[in-house]
C-alpha cells in the first residue's frame, strides 16, 4: 500500500461510520467502473484496429478533411 493511500485510510478511519461507509462505497464503485472500462477496451481491440485501418486508408486516398478548430 502506498504512503498516500495509508494516509487517506487513516484520515477516513477517524470519520463517523456512516461517512466511512460512503467513502468505501465510492472507492469500490470507482474500482468497478475502471475494471468495466478495461474489460470493454480489451474486448474491442479488433474493432478499434479495424476502424483505425479504415481511417488511415481514407486519409491516404484523400477522403478526409483537416479538423477546423
């Protein structure tokens, strides 16, 4: 465990139980969300690669326009 995480847990441990539970729920939700995105990206690599290849081919054929910001 990192020093910063230990410091955070130490501070949270001094809060009332209801606040500790709320913070724990937030942390667990964030971890679950990150895992979900990691899984989705891992499962979509073939499609993303295919889309990138198509975009490069369109660029090479001059079918794209510069993005005007």
